[in-house]
């Protein structure tokens, strides 16, 4: 792997356009739980049962109980060396875009500025009546939080199962994928659409692809580089002694 890291460092150093796609794996290293698979249970509910527009329409109080629990959980964790390495990379790359599937806000907290949160942000709430967006870091928003502007019911500004991604944000993510010279795919299997298509849009446009994940994924065979291990260990190695 050392040879691959050294080769990838050379490519990073000469690349003016880099796009990064991150998923749950980088946040899991900070202690943020993943909710897919066998671990996706909360109070005997499948997470898919409390993270849908239908669930919110049926029982908004239950959904807010779940999201208040998540807020409290995530408020106790912070960014890790992998997040900080991406901040360092952003400083040195002229055209840099970080696309994240995570809603925990850790990239923002770490210091990244050029990022797209394609699944939204747990700490942002949206009024279901007037549409106003508000950043609110409260651990507990209450049972049925209301908009300070119009009194409408608030909801987490995240993309729930069955909802479409924000077309403006998705469009920017697609542009970043098509225009980059190198795409780093970090902590994600990249098999869930539409994020899954971003790597292949980059590849089709001539970019090199580098996967950094705790284990190989179904997409590993399509990658130019596959670095297996923790993002918090590999990413810092890629940006140390950064030279252009």
C-alpha cells in the first residue's frame, strides 16, 4: 500500500481539480453510528420507519424524538484526523469540491468550506409551512418545534428515504464529478444512487479514481487506486509534506 500512497500523493500534488466523495465510514471513525444493516434499529423501530415523509406525517412527535436522540448522540463526537486532512487538501487545491453523504456536519466543523451536503444537515431545520432554513445546534429541539417566523412545524433538513435530493445541490455535485482530474472516494461503498453514479461520471470524463475504505467494496475493481484502511490514518499520509 505504501507504493500506492506515494503514487497517489504525486497525482494529488499535480492535480488542480480534485473532488472528494465521503460517506458514513469517515464519520464512524469519530463514533457516529451507521444505521444501515443489522444495526439500524432504534427503540424497536427500523430507522427506515422513522426517517420518511410518511412517518413524519403520521407521527411527527416520534420522528422528532428520534432526531433529538441523534442530535444528542452526535453532539458528543467531533471530527477526526481524516476530516482535518481534507481541510488541509482544500487549502492547496485550486478547484476543490467535497461531496458528502453524511448529515452530521463534521466536515463543516473541521473547517472545510467548499462542500456539498447532498443528504442535508442534521443541525439545520426547515419550516414545513414557509420553508425557512435555520441552523440550530440544540441537542433537544422539543417535541414539536415551531418556526419562529410563521409558527409552522419544523422538520430536520435532511433527505429522508423516499425523498429526492435537492436538484441544485445534486447538479453542482455532478458538475464537480465531471470536471475533476482526481476523485477520492472515502468511507463509502458508493453503491447507493445517486451518489454511486458520481464516481463513474468522473471516470467517464477522464478522472482517476482512488478508493479509501476500511474494506474493499463492489466498486473496487473500477478504481485506479484502492487503499484499504482507516480514512483517519490514510488521508493524513496523503497530505503530509504537501508539495505542489
